[in-house]
């Protein structure tokens, strides 16, 4: 009976495997990147041919989204372990929307490593995400100035804010934005430090305004009252669609029927009035999925 030899786990063998994988990844990345370049170029040419002009929408057809963090077991953390703090995660403190706070289970960028590297990793991250985009939306843009750190195994209530070098990060952001000719939108929903929106506007980072949250009492805010430097949208990836909101499908109905247009709240039982189709101007917006 033959016995298979144990696998070779020597450092040299493992290094060779990684070299082979890296070579395949680089080849695949080159092929995909070239394909994306050709796709967006063809799309821009086709738009110009049909309309005879280039609009802001055409420029922003490729819109990218930069997440607030990277998975702790993902490639970004694996490739640059010193760039992330260990033993902590980021999240949000307790607030009226989340009484227990939130833990997003993402390792925070190490601010000391950022400074020591001359913000190289941040610049590379922006360049990679802006390459095929006309606009880049930065999730939780407040992370440019502070992040809420939570010790591993602790509750959000035990966390604290850690400051980041805002001005230096804005300089890197501006440099990459100009280099890639890419607009920047800062998702500034939730708890925003005083003065940050004004500083971002001065740097031409667009504010992020969601229709559901732009209200005064029971009425929606008029478009002319939005900040001049803002990108507006009806909904987001973690909010109900406008069709779901309008039809009443975005919230549970204990009575099993459709939304009652004459009720200004969501009652715990059957509405007082007979349900009918439509949606009232005073209908409350969807609940925020998370505070920031």
C-alpha cells in the first residue's frame, strides 16, 4: 500500500504558490481593466453620436462607491496588514436611531501608518476606484476626520472616536480627483461633526442628500433649498425603492391591507379609515437603516 507524501509546506513552496497566483491575478486584472476602459469609451462615443453633446449624466455614467472599510479577512487587509489597526473594529455610538449603537466588524485604517507612508495606500485606493468612474461616492465621509473605534469583544457603548488627519486626506482626495477627472460625493448622513459639511463644500466635495430625509415637518424640502454643492437621490441601496414606498410595501402592515392615505402615522392596529390607493404627502419617510 502506498502512502501519499505530506504536502510541501516549506516557505519557499508557499512563496512560489503566491507568486503564481499573483501572476494570474495581474493578468486577469489587466484584461478586465482594458475591457472596462473600452466599454466606457464606446459608451461615451455612442452618447455623443446620438445627442451631439456631452452632459453631466454622461460624465457620471460610471459611478463608483467607496466603502467605509475592508473585510478583516479580505485581500486589502491581507496585502497591507500594518495599514489597519488590530483588536478594534469601527461602528457607531448609541443614538436615537440605534439605542445599542452599531458594530460594523471592519478594521479601522491605522492613522499612524497613513502618515508614515505619506498616505500612499489612501491615494492608491482612490486611484483604483476612480479609474473607471465619472463620480466616486465615499461612504461615511465623516471617516476622513474621525471614526468610532470599538475594542474587540466590547459593546459599541464602550467605543470612542479616533481622529484622522482631515486636511492631509482632503489634499490626497483632491489630487486624485483632478488626476482622474472624477467628481467626489461625500455620504454625510447621520451624526456629522460640526463644520465638516462646510469644509467639504469648500473642497468641492458634494454633499449627499436623500429625498426621504429632506423634510420640513410633513412636507418635502423644495429642490431650490438643497445646498448648491449636493448630489440628490430618491433612495439608496439600503432604503426602500420609491415604488415600494408609494405602494406601502416598504413597511409591515399589521392589518394586512394597503397604506391608509388619511392616516399620518403607522398605527399598531387597523387604520381608522378605509384603505385606498395612493400615498399622502404627509406620509413619514422610511426609517434610517443605520446611523453613522
